[in-house]
């Protein structure tokens, strides 16, 4: 039972980090396209993803969240 819980926690951590990576990529694309609305939406998603990850104790610094 504990082994299964460890696997699930690892999957959750990876999903949270993937969400942060995706949000950062979306923000970079929106900025490159110079689309103010898309930038605002992407920034909101990134803020939400980072806030959620930090709430669960994850370090979402640039190096930590960008690692594959």
C-alpha cells in the first residue's frame, strides 16, 4: 500500500511540474507572437500553476521546473 502511495505522489509531482513547464512554454509563445491577450491568459495560467505547485511544497524555480 505504501509503495503505491509513493508512485501516486511521484505522478502528481510530475504532473504539477509538467503543468508549470507547459505554462512557461505557452507564455513564451504568446510573448513571441506579441499577443497581449494570450500573454495575459498564459501569465494567469503560469501564476496559478506555480501557486498550486508551491502549495504542495514543490520548488518550481526555473532550473527545477524545466528539467525533464
